[in-house]
C-alpha cells in the first residue's frame, strides 16, 4: 500500500526534552535503588536507549519481543512471546518501556506475564499514549505524550518495518484508510 509521511506530530527537540524530564522523574522516584528496564522490541528500542542515558541510577537492560497473532496492528489481545527475558526478574524493580500504548492489550499481557515472575515492583513508561482507543485497563506511570488516534511513525515506530530511524514522530498517510494492514511487527 502507498504510504507517505504526513505532518510532524512531535519534533526531535521536544522528544529529547521530554526524555530528559522522564529520566529525571524516574531517577527521583527510584533513588537509592537499582532499576531493570525491560524494552519491548522492536518499537521501544530507540526510546529505551535515550531514556536509559537520562536516568542517573544503576540500570540494567533486558528485552522482550512480542507479536500479536495476525498481520494487523489492530491487536487481538492474543500475544506471542518471540524473545523472552534473558535473566530472572525475581525481586527486581522493573520498568517496562513501551513505544506506544494503543488498545493496551499488548501491555496488559506483558504486565500479567511479568507479575507472574515475582518482581519487587513493575511500572510502565511509554513514549506515546493513544488514550482514546484504550480497550484494556492498564496503569501507565510515566507518559511522554498523549496523542490523537492516528497512525504514527518515527522514533522507533514503524510502518512495514520502515521509518523507525526518524528522530521525530510524524503521522503516516496511507492511500487507503486501512492504516493497520502491512505493519506486522510491534
Ligand atoms: P496495543 O493496541 O496497545 O496492544 O498496541 C500494540 C502495538 O501496536 C504497539 O506496541 C505498537 O507497536 C503498535 N502500534 C499501535 N499504534 C501504532 C502507531 O500509530 N504506529 C505504529 N505502531 C503502532
Ligand atoms: Mg510496541
């Protein structure tokens, strides 16, 4: 399907400023503790490496890769773990780092999955929040930006695996309004 970049929603400077603010808030809230950042591949990778460098605490990193069944970004709620965590999270303070929370179904699954593994705490930090489309109940502790219900790319977010390397977040315009098809990877 034909796709083209639309208007910039959040420019690179605004993202970097917000990442520094989030890093400062997280550093304050976890003062004196060691934090495990769990990034959800692939979308959260770009945000996670910037966020990690804005946190002034001992930090370790791990990654989960998940995919919803089917080729659509309209999450079914049935999530498959493609790559599990490398190490145990038992007794650890875990901060899940997400690129975007849309329906919340992916995050709901990930939180249940992590809670079953005995962490000391689990919180969530997402760069983007599409509140209007939420279907699952999830508490988000740190939010970069609340955005309207449009399909966005950049700063980790993709359409058919492209655009992840853009330093800003922009709307994606599609030739047809089937914005979800063709973008399989989370
Ligand atoms: P959920 O609907 O909250 O389960 O979100 C599932 C996943 O869909 C997110 O983690 C993203 O990877 C992807 N996603 C949702 N909205 C967008 C978007 O606007 N652009 C790119 N990916 C998106
Ligand atoms: Mg994602």
